[in-house]
C-alpha cells in the first residue's frame, strides 16, 4: 500500500510546454484515471511517475518520499504499455518472470546454467516459477506459458502485459492506454477484469486513457487533462454532474453534452428568447453582471420533449432518431444550439418520432450547466423561465 | 538524470559510434579523398617525385585507347546483361510463383549460381567452352556445327562473358521479383477477377505488372550496378583479351594501378568509375522514394 | 479442368528445362571431377565415367595445391571480417537509431556516403598505405579494410528503429540495468538481422577476388578464389579433372550451406540489393 503525490510537475519538449504545474494526490490503493484527448500530456506524466522521463520542475513522492532521483528500477513501479512491450524473443513465462529474475537473483545467479551448480539458485528459480504460475492462473494464461508473444491474440498479449506488471506486487501500477489495441467487446470485458483485479490486489493505480467511458467505469476518481493542465479531479459522478469547465463537460459523457448559446442578462440568463432567473454563487465577470455571451450545457437526460406550443418549450426539428431498445436518442436542430442537440427519450417515443418532424424541447433548469466566456463553470442555481416571450434581444 | 533514451548522453553515443566512425574515416572517406587528390597528379609508384597536373589525367582519358575500349566494353556488357538477366529473372519469378510443385527446388536451382564462387565457376565455364574438349562444343558437334572458340575470339568473347553474367545474375533478380510478387495483396487479384480480368495475361497486365513496376525499375538499377562491377570472370579467364576485346573498366583500373603502378592515371579512372556509381545511386534513391510513395 | 492441367504441365516443363540449363555447369563440373583423364579427352558427353576411379582427381588436386589451406584461410578471413563488422556496426547503429546526440546527422551522412563506395574505389590509397607500412600480404591486409561496414550499420539501424522504445522502457521498469538491457533484450533481438547480414557478408567475402588479388603474394595466404586462380594458372592448368575437382572443393562449402538453409541464404543475399 502506497500513497502517490505528484507535486507541481512542469515539463517542456523544446519550446513546447507539455505539462504545466500538474499536481495530483492518490491515497492507499486508490484507482485514479487520467483522461484527456491525445496530446494533453497524460502519457508524459505517467512516464515521469515511472522515471522514464525527467520533469523540468516539481516532484513525485511515494509514501511522502521524493523519488525524482531514482531510476525506474529503484521506484518499484510496474507499467503496462499501450503496445504491451512484450519481449518478442521470450516465452510468456519468461516475460512474466523477468521482473522477478531481475529483482530476486543476483548477477551470478542469473547466468544461464548456474542453477546446475547452486542449490540456492534452484530454489529461487522454483519460487519464481511458482509466482509466475500464480499470476498466469489469475489471468487465465496457464495454457500459454510456453508460447511467444507473436503466437498470441491481442487480448492474450494484453493479459501477459498485465501479469508481468502485477507479478512482483509493485508499490504503484501504471497503465498507459492498455485497452486501446483491443476490439470493442474485449475492451468492455477487460475493463471489468482490470477493475476487479485492482480492487482485489489493492495496489495504488494510475490509469491513463483517452476514452472517458473507460475512466468513468473503472476509476474511483478521475483527473481530466487538457493541454498540459488538470482541469478537474473528482469522482466520476462529480465530474459528470458538475464539470469544472466546458472542455470537461464536452469531453465527459456519451452522448456528448448539448451546448446552447445564451447571454447573461440582469436577473438571469437569456436562452431561447426567454429569461431564466439565475442566482450566482459568485458573481461572474469579477463582480458586475454585465451582458456577456455565455454557453449553457445540457446533458441528454436534461431535456424534456413535448408539444411545441407547450409552456417553456423551444421549437426544434428532429434530424434523426437512434432507437436503442431500452431507450432512444433524438438528434435535434434548434436555433440556440449551433451544433445540434441530443435528448434522451423513452423507447416508445423513439419509435414514433420521425425525422423532419417539429417538436418542442425544454431543458430542465436543474440540469443547466453555465459556462462563462473563458470556458469556466459559473456556479449558479437556475429557475423556471418566464412564461412569456418577453424581452427578445 | 534518470535513464531516458536519447536524453543528453552524448558521450555514451560517441563511445558507441567511435570504432565504426574511425573505421569509415580510415578506410572509406580518407581513401576516397586520397583518390580524388591523386587523380590530379602524375604520380607513378617508384618515380622520384610527383607533380600536380590539374585535370590533365582526365583530359587525356578521351584520347586513351584502352580507356575508350574498357568503357565501351563495360557499357556493352551492361547493355546485354541488364535487360536479359532482368527479364529472365522476371519470367522465372512468374513461373516459380505459379509452379504447381517444386517451388523450393526451382528457386534454389536458379539461385545456385549467385551463391557459387564466381572465380571457380569461371574456370568451369572456361573448360565447358573449351574449343576442342569442352562439352559445349561437343554438343554443337552433334548438331553438325563446327567448334567455336567462344572465349578466344575477339568477336565472341564479350557476349560469352555476358552470357555467363546472365547465368550468374538472373537468379538474384528472380529473388527480388519474388519478394515483389509476394507483397501484392491476394485481394487485388480477387478484385480484378470480380471486375472481369480473370485470364492469366489480363491479371498480369491489370495487377501484377503495374504493382511490380517500381520493383522492376529498382531491379534494373541494381542489375546495372552489378554489371558495371564485372571483374572476376575477366580476371580469371580472359585477362581482358584477346586483343582487349574483353577489357572492362575495373580490370583496367586493376592493371593500371596494381600492374603498372600508374597511380595518377588509375586514380582518374577510379573517379570515373565512382561517378558512374554515384549517378546510379542517385537514380536508385529516387526510385526507392517513389517506391515508398507508391505503396 | 483439363486446360488448367495442361497449363500446369507446360509450366513445369518450361521450368524444368530452365533449371536443367542453369544446373548444367554444376552437373558437368561434378561429372568431370570424377572422370579419369583419358575419358575427358575422348570427346564423349557421358555424365558418368565408364571406369570409376573414385575420387582420384580430388586426391591429386589436394596434392597439387593445399586447397584445404585456402578454405581455412577463407574461414579465418570471413570470420574475422564478420566479427569486427558486427562488433563495430551494432553499437553504432544502436546509437544512430535510438540516441539523440550532436553530430548524428553528420555520422549518418558518412554512413550513407560509405554505402556507395566499394573497395574498388578505395583500393589504391589503402594499398599504398599498407605497402608503406609493410602490412601487405597478411591476414590483417585481407580483413582490416572491411571491418567498418557502412552496410551493416545501415541495416542494423533500420532494424533497431523497428524496435519500439517502450520495449526498452519496459525492461527498465522491470528492473534491468543498462547492461542487462543490452544482454537480455538488444542482443537476442539483433540475432535475426545479424544472421541475415552474416550470410551476406560471408558470401561476399568468401567469393571476393579483387582485394585479395591486390594484397596477397604468398601462396599460403591464398583465399579460395585466389586458390582457384593459382590452380588454373599453375601446373594444373590443363589437367581438367583435377581442376574440376578443385572447383568443386572451393564451391562446395557455400553451396552446401546454401542447400541446408536456403531461405536464410536468399534472405541474406538479397539484402545486397539495397547496396547494389
């Protein structure tokens, strides 16, 4: 059990900054997923934790002790690579055993054939073989121990990489996009396996992925990164329900959040020709509420569909409908949403709606997420809009 | 800092490359510069002193009968060996690729001359073509043709050496074509068949030939390079004779440089040879580039 | 169906004829190497001798010239060249492929240039220097000019570039020191490329005539091709049975190796296409 603290890490490649003042803290046995689009610096951060790259500034601490001066070997971390990085010339068993061989045998004992001479070496090799068998068993690799990586399927290779990482019970697990080379079915299955394995072993884990679904489903907390900065750290639910920025809101959640154009107005927000009264926790724009263009995010489940003439309804045209069996998704075109809107609807309605049809759509005020001109979240409680088509701007 | 490949450890890199770089400078770069410099002198080994003569050695080349003959012979040799060995290699590759049985055997049979020591096989050829006892002439005799002195006659010696060169190189070209054929995706043939090109020659012209095109150009350049380096058969069998009818560039360089020790002159000849190699190499690089873009 | 069968038969017939023509010199070489002298001069084309004298020609050939000595020279020279080529080229190629350092482009430029320049171009100055230093006519003279192989560096560099950096990162995380990375990861991974190159190099230098012809004077230092030259021009010049036996002895090692590992040989030798 280990805690991991990442403190104020900065890193540039040449003139390009890739990490800007990144700090994260993981408790004992925690599973943190770092998620972000490619190029956001998440893999570099992981490599700095592993000791494969050196940070320009900042510090990595294991159990409070800085490890910045230690090579990877001295940090006792294990890592699963996106490409798996299995040694192609070694069998599965040899691949899994290598970390143990390097740790438990000295230079002389590692010589080929030394086991013939030394009983201690034989015993150590037996212990290693036992541990390897255990790890292989845990990951259903027992039948494949004599194969080479080239003879394995993608899923099998992935499990070998996992086995090699967990066999020596490291202080920290680092996983770098471990599922991105698998097909969709296998990915879902392996996702669950890894999450269960992590909980069983209780090893502090950092998991890097560009797939927010992976992050949401596996991790106890997730950190969302953009352009070298951590925008938000929190439980999946916190990040989904109250995203810290528009970027986070758009990145997390499938289908994507709908973004509506709106404008700050005295007493609230002008959206779809109506004033929605809003109480701001902190006044936006550094004090005075002046007129400013803002954006409003609505999750798919935050829309109510109904009669276009109904109260508070915005008119929208159905562009197409996805019928998913237990529910449906309506893709809508409306004036306030330049990139279209997506609403979750029940399966019955999904069967009836036709493309081209005009419907009414009303965002639920409790689900409205307001984002200022800089993209940051505006903390506000929004109420029901005025019923009239008043004060058109 | 921590171990990171490529991170500011210049001294380690230089330690790793030092032996090879030293070797390349001593045995390739230095000598090449030396040849260029010596080609500007009238140095003869054993002469009291050498003088700088500028481009005189080069200026004298067009009027040098031996050089003219050697250059012409080399070009003729290349002009025979290259097209024939390339086309033969292509034909053999297509035949072997589609052979119903014995593919490995045929491939090995055609490749065997490539592996065999050229000088030893040259001696064998010399005997096989012997004017009186050689089996080749005995064979001609049974057909009622008078014995030919293939290698001893000025009119036939170069084509005969070229024939040996073709025998030596066709298998090499075949292997390159086989690799090219292997890289053509099966689906393309199936697509061509679906699109209506399913007869063998239709398949060849719609799929095989266009996709093999870059390989073909590449093999032609390789074959030219190899044919310009012809030396072994000449040195072993004819020594450039009879009457210089088989004098080729490398053999002239060898004789001028190491037989007569006319260092300045031989260096100029060497520079001409190097220029030829450079031109072909540039063509080859262009082709390799094209080949990559083609894919 | 029958048309397909006829096409296959025709294809086989053409291939068979071509193979016969390509193999004929080898067949005749072996055939004459076991024929007694009087049968060679009868002007008959039988492949097998009417009176088999065993391997008399081989015994006489070995008596005339120490062919086994030439073969041994070939082995020593090829082994030494290959050893140094790989010893020098592999680390250099690794640095060029995986390390960033000042002057890398320059070094790679030197390698590309050296790739173009064959021994025939550099022979004169090397000969003159060796001659002045009294190094001619020695194993050293045969081996030294080839120890730094631009081609080997180029090949290994291409190969190392295909090894993902993550493999080396993984080894570091698994606790390998830099030395054990080389020993446990890089060396085993280099083996396939090194095998192909080894075949290319050995075949090239076993068969090379140009350079040995220039630097070797002493018969006891003859390489196999020089041995053939000496055999032909010497007293054996018109004893064709012995000459053919000698040719068989000189060609046999590589041909045998080729027949044992055809795929590897073809792979290795066709590497030469990159070089020309």
